[in-house]
């Protein structure tokens, strides 16, 4: 027996009678069905891959492992896997019991070829429907998981979640671009957890935190005696991540020499330990992250251009907080409530001047800085923000801006934050803001906002 059945096989036929097995195989084959014929049921359950898109046809009376025991094993593996049983006249009662236990159907010998083909085709159609429903449920769960990990309803965050969803199921290496504190590792973990590699290791390395003297040993591993102090073999991070995902943060910090070896690993998917000659094949996905413009670094000679182009196949840019300012107050409230619950403290309400301070701030530390600020707030401390770090982009306003500009920006921020909350209609948004609907329409046009940005209607709709 092979270690695993190829998913191309649509039917696995199990019967210890070689003549009947050959005849049934020919019937199925002539009907255009791909058949794997077996004379022994033992080990079959271990051979079937997860979500195998086929049907098992098995005789009931067989030595070693009979059809009823096989059905139990297969249904323990996948309760929706169709099992079609073949029975003699004296075994009809057994077949009926098997159907009550979950078998798809049974055929009583002798039976016409059309009966076998009809049963198999119906079972295959049902199997495809089950797998399609599973796929839809998984896709929905993945979207929900992304929404809880990467919070925010701004268009920028919606696009980022869509991009992650599109890339997660592929084997492509990914380059994540984002400022300090923007959430690069969160995105990398989401890509791993939503992929087929989720059962494998997720190995995260901060290249900027590795000393130059140990970086090659950490990444590639070494053999005993490779250098002074190398008393025994060490498995490197690349090899340790085999079957899973390797996340390389601050990749711009790598020396040019290490970049050469990384490029070879990416191209050939092999690694050699320091002091060794054996090439070790790797099955890993590499997700790199940087806060720098690698193209600019390559132009300056600080980063290899060939490595940049090799990494830049599937780039993902995480928008800084200042570019999705409509998410700011929602995120702050979420982090503050989470911290309050963790410390068993009452949830505090922001004062108007504190809201204004949050909206003015430029957030150079992005989501990480916002989370720390919310933690301080939940603990009853001052926000601790430096108002000199401010911007005129989005919701925040530079201290030098005039009063009208600051008022407009604050007004836009409050409306955008309310639009980001779940609302079934524009009427409920207006009620939450304490505005007449006509006034809200005018302000939406003035600030270039749309209810549709949050999944609702356009500002021209009355509801």
C-alpha cells in the first residue's frame, strides 16, 4: 500500500474477490471514474488524506478487516465520508444496521452495473457538496478571525484584510512593509494561521536583535566543531521552521554576507549548516518584514538588489495609524476595555479634551503606542502623550493649525469614528451623534465621508 492515496482517485474499491474486484473496477473505469482497487481493507483509513473528495465501495465479508469495521474507522476519520457497502443476500440485516450507523448505501449481490454507477455518482455529488460547504465555513471563519486580529473598519484595513485572505492560501513568500509598532508580526501570524501550514511551526526572528557573531549559526545552524565553542550540532531557525513559516523581522538589518546566503536559500530551498557539506531540503514559507524602503537601501548599497527583487513578489503594506485615523477612537476604546478587564478595573470614559488629545497626536509608534496609552488610561494614569508629535494628516491636527481647521478635523474624526461602529442605517448614525439627518448629510459631503465606507448606504440615502 502507498503511504497516502492520491486525491485524483474518485473511488476506492475494496474486495477480497479478485474476479469481482476486476469486473467492478472495469465498470467504474469505463464510466470515466478514477479507481483505486484494493484486496485488503487494513490500513486504508490511514491512507486517506484530509477532505479526500471520493467515495469508498467495500464488500462486507472480508478477512482481516471486514466492511463494517472499515466503515467505523473511516467515519471516525470523517463522519461525512460516503461508504457504499456490497452485501450478499444473507447480510442484508447487517447492511441495514450499517446504514443506521452512517453508511451511505448498500448494494445486494448480484446487482447491475447501472446500480453501482448510480450509487457512486450520487455519493460523489453529495461528497462535493459537503466539501464545498466546509470550504465556505472555513473561509467565513478565516474572515471573522482576521476581523478580530486586525481591528478597524477604515478602507485601508479592509483592503489589508482582503490581501491577507488572498495570499494566505498560497505558497508565495511575502514582504511586509510597515512602520515600528504597526503590527507586522500580527500580520505574519495571520498569514500562517490561515494557511495550510497552520499545523507546522511559526518561527519568528528579529534580525536586528541578533549579534553579527551568531546570526549565521542562529539561522543556518552548525555542525559540531564548526568553530570554537561549537561542541555539538545545532539546528538553525530555517531548518527548525521546516513544514511551517519563518518570519524574518527587520530584514534590513542583515549584513550583505548573510543576505547572500538568504538569497540562495530562497531560490533553492536548501540550507547547509556551518561546517557541514550536506544540503538539507526545506519546505518553508518565508515572510520578511521591514520598516525601511528596501529599494532605496539597495540603491545606496546597504541591501542586495537581487534579494530585494526576490522578496518583493508579494508585498503587503500595513497602513500607519495616521492613515486610518477613523479607527483610532474605536481601537483606543477596545484596548482600554481589554486592559480594564485584565486588571479588574472599572471602564473609564474619555473626557472631551482627552479625545482631542488622542486625535491631535501623530502616533509615531502606531498601534503599539496606542495600546500602551490605552493601558495607562485604564490604570487611571494620564495619557502621557507628547503634543509636539502631531500631524495634519487625517484626524490629527498640527498645533500650529488655526481654530477652524482644528475644529473641522475634530468634527470629521468624531463622525468617522461613529461611521466605523456597527450601524444598520444612516438614521442610527445621526441619532448617535445627536444630529438631524440633513445636517449629517451636509457634514458627510463637507468632510468627504460616506456611510458606504462602513458597509452602509451612501450619504444621499435617507436611511
